[in-house]
C-alpha cells in the first residue's frame, strides 16, 4: 500500500475535525526546509541559487519542532537542499516522529547509505528518494554520472534495513511517455518501493534550465500517454487517485496553496513552496494575512502552468473526502485516457508576474545578519561586564 492505512485514517480524521470546526483553510503537509545547501546542482532546481551566506544557514532542532507544533499538519515533508547534510537531521526526525507525525525525508540518497544506521525504522518515517527516471534520464536531470546507481543502491539498502522508501520523480518534457512507464514499472516491480510521488516540473524563475518545463496542455497529454502504457504492473502512487486523474486532464481543480505551507530559514514562505514572494514571522500570520486570492492558475502569471502536487494534492484530497464515490469510481476503473479533457482555467484575467525575489532575499539576509549580530553583542555584554569587575 503506497500510503499506510494508519496514515490514511489519521489524515482523514484530521480533515473531518477541521470541517466540523468550520475551518476552511488548514494545512495537510508541512514543507519543512531546514537548509538550502545541497550536494547536487540540478539544472531544473530553483531552491539552491543563493549566496553562501544563505546556503550556510540552518534551522535549529527547536525551530523545526516549533514549526511542526505551530502548524499542526499531520504530515511533515523535509525537502531542501539536501536534508542529510544537516548535522541535526536525526534529532529533527526523531522529534517529529515522537509527535506521531508522518515524516517524508526527501533525499538525493548520495549520503543515505552511510547515514542509515543513525535512523530507526518506523511507520511514521519514509525516505523519499529523488529519482527522475531510469539511469539516462536521472543522471542528466541531476547533472551527475552515476547518480542513478547510487540512489538505487541506497534504496535497496534502506529497504533491507526495514525502512519505508518512496521515490520522488519530477517529469520534464525530455522524458517520453514510454520511458516514464518503464521507470514506473522498475520502481514498482524491481525496487518494490512503497510508493511513487510524481509531479510535472515547476518553472522556478531562478532555475538554470528554463527550456524543459511542461505547460499544462503537454502535462495532461503526457500523463494520458503514460497511463495508456500501463501493463500488468499496478503502479503505486503516494498521491490520491483524483490527483492522478487531474494530471491526466480529467479534473478541473484550483490549487490549495495553504495546504502545504513552507517553513524555511527565512520564515513562513508566501504563498507556497514554489513561490517565494514574502515571509511571515508565524504560521498564524501566514494563514491570516496572506492574500491567497491573488495566487493560482487564472489569477497570477507565475501560476499559469503549475500542476504540482504541493498545490493540487490538497485540493484532490479534499475532493476525495467530499466525493468518495467519485474517487472510488476512478480507482476501480482506472484513469480515463480517451474522454474529452476537463475545461481549462482561462488565463484572461491573470495579473502579470512580479519579480521581487532578489530584493526580498537581500532584505531578509540583511535582517537576519543584523539579528545575529545583535544576539552576539547581547551575549558578549555580561562577559565584558564581568571582566571589567
């Protein structure tokens, strides 16, 4: 089963509790980024293009656990950067598991085998290994020869030690549907991972490679072509059936950006994991003061082609809870790859993109440097007074 039954029950109960309380906007997955530093430089990544001053920053164990408590989401995803670089990542994971939250530790697996003995297998912990297709596609995606073999070796080692392992695959327009289907077969039949998290790549404005991101029309056709090639293997996706149906063009969804809120070294990121256009100092401030209606496909130019799971999986999960029979029908019959696609969201009234990232990060970096300098000065004053006495 791609998602453990206990996780399905806990998440379902959590959603029903929010609805009974009359809460319309609530988080499902906390995207906790304890650092941006990575040991790869993937050309499609927009998360690592910072100065060393920023890349060297880390969230402390306490800051991470405070974010988990403040947010209250039942699932915590730990992306980056590369989380295994963080010297306190084991303590962070242990603290989250102790709270009985479901942790998905995202990793490129270059350090995973040597770090495995530091972790304890648990139904609350899943290693989500970045694997963008079979060897040729993955090594090109991460710009590292041999990356695929190291990731596969780490996956097998983790499974041998009793860990839950998921693969996290991002599709760009360079991968034909036939190759994607072969990769899903490989992950399911040979690696035997618990689940596959798949999403079309998002066009980060600072990503070095801007040529190979999929638009919505190409995304939908690609996923239809992939599902047409599914054979005897029952692919196990760690996402809802209706999200996969959405990727194939059968659902018209608006994104739910507050469903996967992001906490990183700068604070609570507005409006979502993919766009950094402001930061809140608390989760409450993020939820109450963010202008949510300004974002999303049809509302904002940067969101025009987005179909990424961090925005649309919460929408699909809510739809599943609201319409379980519809979800069950799709699950039983499979993804329809022949019927007309759902109408696309019109883009006529979307507001133009604003490019505020550079100025925002510069301001935040300066602010954090000033705060750290003030903290050091405060620590030095008692020592100076003691020496003077």
